[in-house]
C-alpha cells in the first residue's frame, strides 16, 4: 500500500496487522457490535462472525443490491462467517468450543439473553473460557433499565445529544446516520484493547473480563460540558444551531452568492483575527482580547454575533471560488459542505486511502471506507467485504475437529 502506510526509509514494514493472532468470536446481530468486530478485523484479527441460520438483522438493512445488504458488506468486512443456532443445546456446545479458542467475544443481545442460553460470562468461565467479552446493549448490563430494548435513537434522545442538536427555533434533531451505534462500537473496541492489555501484562484475573458498553453511556461521554456546566453553573444548554458564540467560538455555516454552503471556524485570538481580516472586518479586531478575557456569556455572544453577521454579509457577495481563494490565502479554518459526489471528486479521500476497493464474492469489487486510524509501518488491508451467510461454516467447524458427516448432521437438525 502507499500514502498513509509509508514508513521512514530503512524501517521494516510489517505485513500483518497488530492484532494478527488475536481470535475474535463475533456473536453480534446488530450494527454496533458488528462494527466493533469489523474494526478488529481491519487491524488483523481473525474474526469469526456467528449468525442465526436465518441471518442477522444487519443483513436486512437498506439499501440492497441484488437482495444483498450494503450495510452488511461494510459491517462484515474482513470476517469469516458461520451459521449457528446459539439457543440450541448442540449449538451452545459448539459456541463453547469456539469461545475456548477465542481471545475476544463480542455480543449485543439484550442483557440476560446469553445467560438464558447458558452462555453468559459465568457459564463461559465454568467451561474454561479465558477471554475479553465485549457486551454492547442499550443501557448496560446493570441498573434499572438493563432489560429494556434500546437502539441508537434511544441513546441519542436520552444522552442529551438530540436536545442539543437542531436549530434554536426547531425541534430536537436526530443524526441521519448511526451515531450512537458507531460511537459505542468504537468505545467498545477501546475497552477491549484496554482489557486485552491488562491480560497480556498479567494484571487482570483469568477468566472472562467483561467490557460493558452502553449506547446511552458512550454517546453521553462524548458531550464535554453538559454535566459539569449544570453542576457548577446550573446551565441547561439549548439547541444553538450552527452558531455557538456563547462558547467563545466563531463558527457557523455560511452560503456563497452561488449557493454553496461552507463552514468557517475560529477559536482563540489568532484564528479569530485571521477570519476578521479576511472578511474585511478589521474594525472588530481591537475587541478580541477584551471580549475573550471577559468570560461573560452575554459579552461573548454579542461580539461573536456581530462578527458572524460580517462573515454572512461578506459571503453573500462572493462566489464560492472567490471565497475559497480568500480563506485559503488568509489561513482560515474552513471547508465547503460535502455530499458523497464531492467526496468522490476530492483526491484527498483516495490518496489517504479513505476510499478503497474491496473484493466481494457476491458483488465483485466494491468501494467502501478505508481503515482508520492509520498505522504507518503496517500493510493493513480489508481482506474482503462482508461474506455471504455461513460461507465459512465448514472451514471453521473443521478447525474444531468436526468432519463433513458431523457438519451435515448438524445442518439436518437445523443447528447450522
């Protein structure tokens, strides 16, 4: 690979990812858990995705091409796929065999489900499993809401995120994509890496180390001053829209004369001075230092509203090509609002390998997001897109010692 994977001259490149040799048993049937497993596969782990013989919920998500979910192609990338009915006694025994071989187990059933199937942490430990177990749920494994169902929209509502999102005179607004699931899958990976480090260093007890990741708590953790602002100042923040002048920040979405939307941001005296100079609002520059030093909410918001008005007026008189040239020359932090067509056109996304070609047995070669973050020195690759349902069942069960006749019998009994 090239670009972000380049290493300093003379430095050896590693052909395997840093998680090569780590075995992951991925029992996830929802996107957050599936994402966590795919991220570990990105970095070289051997991830075996276990699905019910009828498939998992991610495979039903739109859009579809030729009956195949494009969500699954991304969420299942790099994994091996088997089918297994966990609630069946024979399925349970096979799951235990797989778990004994695993370093990491991922699940996102409603709390209590695995325990009902005798596959909870205590059951796994009793069967000799020594692994990190990532458990993703709406509200966590303990507490009064533990058994309630919870999707990402519930987390976005309960965490305070939706309340803070939208225009000041409009309703709370949900993100248009899977924010809570994505954040929780990423937090879950962080927890797994921390727990694995503890095991490798010998400071964690043997057995099953649970990583308890909640959709609500992960997104709640991401909002910086919501709790401390209420605790110390009694603040109940409302939806600010795109303007957040009361934070001491000059930031908004602006529209050019030819209808192009862009953002410009300034935090701190130096960057505020740059944007005011660029938009010919030098008369406001003497107020910068005293305004920032005041720490008064009304003073801050008043100054930044006047500054924002000047940027709005300046932008409306110019095409985006003129704005682009001026802001770039002025060292301003800015960028136009991209849709996917604009993303495809910008070579940044290909030269940094943020859009990559991935092979797929059903759709041929497909494009999807690259691996993030970058790890210079490793030849990381996405081995393939999400596999077809159960395509690796024979190979994986064969590694456990089952022969073709035994596997055929399991299929006849609807265990696979």
